[in-house]
């Protein structure tokens, strides 16, 4: 199994960090839509390392599929065919109040965004007339002046992030890959995600879709290292747990009644109390914890039969580079 890790979001640091991570042995780098632009660090990294690159995820609803297609085409070019465009919808308050964009039923909207982006990329690659007409977006004008022409490395894959059954089915129907939300458990993956994938594939008459599972990892070799890592993981689990849309993961494990408590505490900014609600059992179930070798074994157990690579997050702490390398090697040996 191959290891993908998050690249520092600051574009002025991305090149140096990319070199360090690739030298340590990681197979791919991804960015997320956080304090910095999701594309710029990858542009910087593509110029200095030859490794797989991915947005994980670019928030799609505030963007035009045309913008997404141009960014994806250019990153595919400068990375020499190593780019994947990962898209996500975000929740309504962020779309409307942070991005200032319009909200609509997310699965239907994301279906069109994926389809439209792929249609634009295909028209550039194949020279066919662009004629995408949807309920939420329409693309029928593509004068030759604005056509970049065929990409020598082919169009990049378009992936879709999902957690709930409707979005997961949508990804299985129209996307090139599914980014499995990092806030999940082994049981949720098996009982909710994989059946929704199978249903989506059946609806679309497709045989398979690439799965890109993600994991929240607390990694260390000493008690102090594990304590710091676990504190960072508790913070991220508490943040995810405060979001009503993520309650189904807690429900599967019998912890659904805690979600309103997370949410209420988040509204008054009591982070310490939120973290205190995250039990050791939650950490072990919703995240992966241990030495690099122990983490690799658990990741292989959870995902080895459904995926060829895994995206790992080390939230709130700096995982030592040598341990990241040990994790990459242990995963490769476990697969």
C-alpha cells in the first residue's frame, strides 16, 4: 500500500517540504482547502519533485467547472501526468457564509460539476464540441482561442469526496475515484460506504471505481510523542464530531448522542471541553494510533483489500520525517 501525506499549505514552503517528504519515501502529496489556496502549493511542488499530486479537496460549489478544468489541465501538464483533481462540496454555512456562494442540493450539484469538468477536459483532449447542459451549470461556448489542446499526459482523473450514502453513490456513478472522508470507522466503511459504492456502480453500469481512503493518525515511538499526537487527533475528532452532517459515523458506533454536545460546545468555543468528550475508545476507533509499524498494520487491516494507497493526516503535531518514512516502508511491506 502506498502512502500519501498532506503538503504544507503555504506555497512559499511547499517546495522544500515536498522534497523532504518525497526523500522520506512518501508516494504522493495532497493539499486541502484551508488557510491557503489548494492549488498553488502543488504548482510549486510539481516543479521540484516527481511524485503524485492531488487536491484533497478543492471546494467545488463556489467554483466554475471551467476554472477547475483549467487548473487541473495545467497541473497535469507540469506534474507530467501525476495530478488528480479531488473535489468536495463543503457544508452549507461555509459555502454561503465563508465563500459567499449559492447553495443547492449538494449531491445533484456535485454530480453536474464532476460531469461538466470531465466534459470540458474531454473536449480539449479529443477536439469534440463542448455541449454540456445541466440544471446548475451550462458550458456550450469554447472558441479555439481558449482551447489548450490535447494534454500530452491525458486528462487528469476527477475524484469526489463523500461521506453520506447519497454523495457516495454519486461518486461511484460519475467520478474517477472516491475520496473516503477521514472521519469514519472500519465499521462505517464496511456497513455504509462500500454498499453505497456498490449501489452507485450498479446504477451507472460500471465495474469499479478507485477508492482513496483517508485516515487520521496519531503516531509516535515514545509516550511523550504519542501523547502529543493523540492530543492533536482529539482536537480534529472533536471538530468533525461537532458537525451534524458527520453524525452518522458516530451513530454507527453508538455514540450519536454525543454529537449535539460537541456542536453546542463548538458554538461557545469551548475546545477543551470538546476534546474531553473524545474518549480513548473513540480515538482507537475513529483514528489510527501507535508506532509507525503498528499504524501500518492497522491501515492495512482497514483498507488493504479495497485500496492501493491511503491518505494520512497528522493533525496538530509534526510527525517526525523518519517516522513518516518508516510508516511508508511498513505500508509497502504490508501490502
